[in-house]
C-alpha cells in the first residue's frame, strides 16, 4: 500500500513521522475519513470543509490547498486500487523538536498523513440487514466534540465496553440524553418523525448527518433536531446511526431492549437506500 506523508508517496513500511510529533505525544491533531464507493470519493467537499473548521478551532495552520488534498486522495485511491473503502487524512501540529505544552513556533510545519483502507463490498455490509445492537454509557469525552481530533481514547474504551457486552457500539449519554455513538451520529424515529440531537459543541457535526437530513427533508419526512433520553430511544419505533464508514446503519436494540419489533425499520432502510443512491 502506498501512503502519503508530507508530500511524499511511499510504501507503507518506509513512511516515517518523528517521535516528537505533537500528534504522537499529545494527540494534537485532527482527521477526516472519506468513503470510497465504486472508486469515487463520497462527500469529499464536506469533509474538507470540516477539516478546515477543526484546524481553525485548534489554531493550526492548514498546510495544503483544497486541490492538493483532492489530488492526493485521488492518487492514493488509484495507486492502491481502492474500489470500495476509505481514505484517512490526518493533520497534526508537527514536530517541535522537543516535548512542550506550549504550541511550537508558527513556522513549524504540520504533519500530513493520508492512507487508504480497502473494504470490498462496503455498501453491501450484511450488518445493515440485521442492524446493530448498542449499549449506553456515560459520555466522558472532553467538551469540544465538534472538533474532529485524534484524541479517541474514550470512544475506543466505549467501543470495547460494547464489544465485551456482545453489542456493536455504544451510545454516549450526558445528563440523561444521548449525545452520539462512539464514531457516528445517533437518531430515533417516532410516529414517522426523525429525531436527532441538534448541532452544538456536544457532538461532531457529521457530514453524513447533513446529507441524510437533507435527503429526508427532500423526501417530505419530518425531522426534529433535539436531544432525546435513553428511555425515549428505547420506546421509539426505530433507531439508526450515520457515519462516513457505516452510511445509515439501523439500530435494533439499546441496552438489550428491542426497538420496535427488533428488526430493521422502514425509515432507516429507506434512508440508507436514498443515501447510497444519491451519493454514488
Ligand atoms: N467517525 N460522531 C463521531 C464522534 C464521529 O467520530 C463520527 C465519524 C461521526 C460521523 O461523522 P461523519 O458522518 O462525518 O463520518 C459522528 C469516523 C467515521 C471515524 O472516526 O472513523
């Protein structure tokens, strides 16, 4: 596999980043994940826009132009023969030459890394037919979840808690209300209305979320952007999540309580179809 490091395209075993890199010692970096379906980048413009918001929020210099990012994504997809999969992009504050809490001088060059992951048949994920089981757990992340940082230890712990309980993912809960999944946005459906938490610094502003809500409104479905409790979710007709890697994934149980009849519901199924049709 060819990977990108600071302008170079290298075999993955020859790619190197300094041990002093702020991304490595301080999780001082941001990232994006863009899906590839049929060789085509999905929603790349949205991911690029969010990358720039994340960089700005952390006062980090943007080292590349939009065209540079796009060209690198396309080159990696082509060189690595990715038909279905994803491109991972990470920008860190670079190598200050030493460890220090203070930011390095302005002229420190950010580190840019990109690589691809092959996921043949990504859009036909059989899990979409049966749906995910989720557990809930207290949201112990920092308060700026709207910035897509590489500081992913808590979501990783929550994912492992879910797996240890035989579930597929965890929904994170703050003050009794669901914020989002470990790496996705969370939704319920009640009486035909799609309900998902409003945008704020409490959640990541999902690129898939924006697209799915737009398609839902275009299809005359009702959308309410507000928070909901775990109990309300357990009593909903349907539940689902969205992300660049899972698209629209139905959720069929929450903490062991079946949602609706415990099978994939019509709204989640339809939204997945629409998303895949419109995006590819
Ligand atoms: N995760 N919420 C969180 C906390 C996320 O990490 C993600 C994405 C989302 C969904 O955002 P989008 O629709 O733009 O992918 C919501 C990516 C896929 C990841 O970490 O792999």
